[in-house]
C-alpha cells in the first residue's frame, strides 16, 4: 500500500476502494441498459399520480394555484421510484448507521432529513421563482420534438443539468471511498451538516433538467402563470413529494432495524463509507451515462448504445 493509499484508508476506513469503484461503475452502467423510463414514468408515475388526484394526471388542466399545488405534490409522489432516489439512499446511509438508543433514534433521523430538505428546497424553490418569471422563454418550456440526428434546446438543457449533477455525485462517491480529495472537507469541518445540504441541493437540481411528462406539465403551468410564488411553492412540493416515501421508509428502518444495522456497520471499519460511496457512484454513473451518452444514441448522434427494448 502506498503512502497516499494508507492516508486515504486512515481517513475513510476503506483499505481497498478500487473493487468497490469498479463494481459500482458496472452497476450504474447496467442500470442504463435495463432502465425503462416509459415504465417508471407512465406505468408507475402516472398511475400513482392519477390515483392520488382521482382523475387522469396526464393532460389535466391544472386551473389555478391551489389545484397546481395539489398536482405538484401528487406528481412528486408518483415520481418517487426514479433513479435519483439512489442519491437519497446514499445521503441517508450515515443516519441509520449512527449508534443511538431507540428513544432518540427516530428524532435523530429527522435532523439530517431537515438539512437534506433545506438544500433541496432552496434549489427547487429558486428554480420555481425563475420559471415563474421567465419560464416561457426557457428551453424546458418548448414542446418541439427532437429530430433524428439533432438535439432540441430542451434536450440540451436536460443533458447539461443531469451531466453536471451526475459528475458531482460521482466525485462525492469517489471522495467517500478516499480515491479523490473530498471537495467538502474544509467546509464540513466548519459546518458538519454541509454534505447533507449539498446532497439536497443536487437532488433539487434534478428539476432543472427533468423531462418527466407530469413535471413538464406542471412546469408549463407555472411558467404561463408568471407567478414566482406559485412556481416556488409548486416546485418545492414536487421535490418533497419525490422523497417523502423514502423518508418514511428510513424512519421505519431506524425504528425496526436500527440497532441491527448499527451493529453490522460497526463490525468492520469503513463499511459505512463503502456503502455510501458505492451508492453515490452508482447514481453518478447512471445519471451521466443515461442522460448524456444514451440520449445521444437515441437521437442517432452516436451510432450505438446498449439498450434493452422493453
């Protein structure tokens, strides 16, 4: 082991990070091959949102601020089971792993969830304000389809947003394993909750490029309203709806299996950092490949990308 590797192992507890990196990258790549956006968005997302709204979500005329807020939360819940929530898993892994008594375990989950939500709601709220002010002039407002061999302005916005977010997740995952320097190390020493805020901000940033049909419907309604307050509230509730189910699951996990998980994580130094880093690498690789490389193949700009035609 080199001096650098030894220092990384001492910092993270992960003595052999590269096998985890290779496996995580492979999993992220394989997810892009088998992932079916049509199934997740339509079969799961639209059906869940329609059940909550009591009518077909797709094509719904929102018709006002209050119906728009209800629509935002319902469609956020419908979009829960998307790949971006692997990032939520990676952000919350340390929460379950901290040793606490049963009496304090549940409350202890809400504090990091609050910091995660603070970053997420700040970004989604600010983006909602921008959409309420200038949204009709933004590429995401356009309904123009992408022609073969070309990228629409809407696709370019998605690729830039998801590409940068994917690379950020990848770097944070590698840093968690000690492979690259931690860009948040200095900030974390001063503000221990900074990583959770940054993670939440990245999750909130998914709205900037999100092509999910029901979200684009909400986006267009907020843009046409020219109401920045409505845009902020709607986008913030969309983000909350997107993670609320996973937040409840983590609270239940903290109650039911918290002590077992703690013992398992404590049994080997670096196990927590390994799981967190692997989860972030998976979502980073998936996000970048799916929204940047695979999209180029679907638009016939590059000759081929492996995809299972579900």
